[in-house]
């Protein structure tokens, strides 16, 4: 994993977290939280692909 991907993933996580913080309470926010938590877990395990996949799912849940 290159530094650029790590930074990019970190930025994506911050962006998704900010969107989640602003989202109104409800089922979409709950679903997005589960995906975000999965992304955090994947990020901690240095699993870039699963992290990005989970972040994309969180963004879709908030849409």
C-alpha cells in the first residue's frame, strides 16, 4: 500500500464520517454507521480494498 492510497483512504473516511455526522437520524444513518465501522475495522487491518468497499457502501446508504 502506498502512502497516497493511505492518505486517500484517510480522507475518504473523514469525508464519510462528516456526512454521517450531518445526516438525520433514521435507518439510512444506522446502515451507514455499520458500513463505516466495517471500514474502520478493515483500515485497522490494512485491508485497503475492503475499507474502500465499506466506505462506498456507507456513502450509498446515506444517499
